C-alpha cells in the first residue's frame, strides 16, 4: 500500500461514526519510508470537529503539544493497524517509539483493518 493510499484509508476510518470521539487525541506519526518510498510525517487530530490525518513537512510540528508522538517505519505502522502486531509488542521489539502517552497510542488500534 502506498503512503497516499494508507493516508486515505486512515482518514476514511477516522470519519466512521463515533471514531474521533473514541480516539479523542492529537497524535503525531513520524513514519520512516520503506524500500523505494520516502518517509512522511502525519498529524492525526481527532479533537477537531472535522477530525482528519494531515500531512506535515519535516520540521513542521503541526501541533504545539500532541498527546503522543509515534515513530515507526511505514511497514511496521501498517502491521499495527492490520492487527499483525500490538502496540505493546511493537514497543518491546523496538519497532515503535512513543513519546507521550502510551494509553493514547494504543487508541490507534481502534482504526484497525
């Protein structure tokens, strides 16, 4: 799945009825690219009335104080949302780094495929 396809999928899932209210957080995603694709920085803002995942440029914070910042490869993040790996397991294996609230980070699994 390309980063653009994955971004659209996340936005579609975030717009499901009640999903933004269940996540109710601002989460920054720093995703390293995999073979042949560049990395990206996304901001998932589920506190806004028009909850969405937006693309940031490197160096842009997008939000002064996100509840959680997650750093992973695009492949590992897709594995998390495909239920092939849990957030705690990814942290233990070093595949996911979390700055901020781990409880908020685990809410991303609400968007699972």
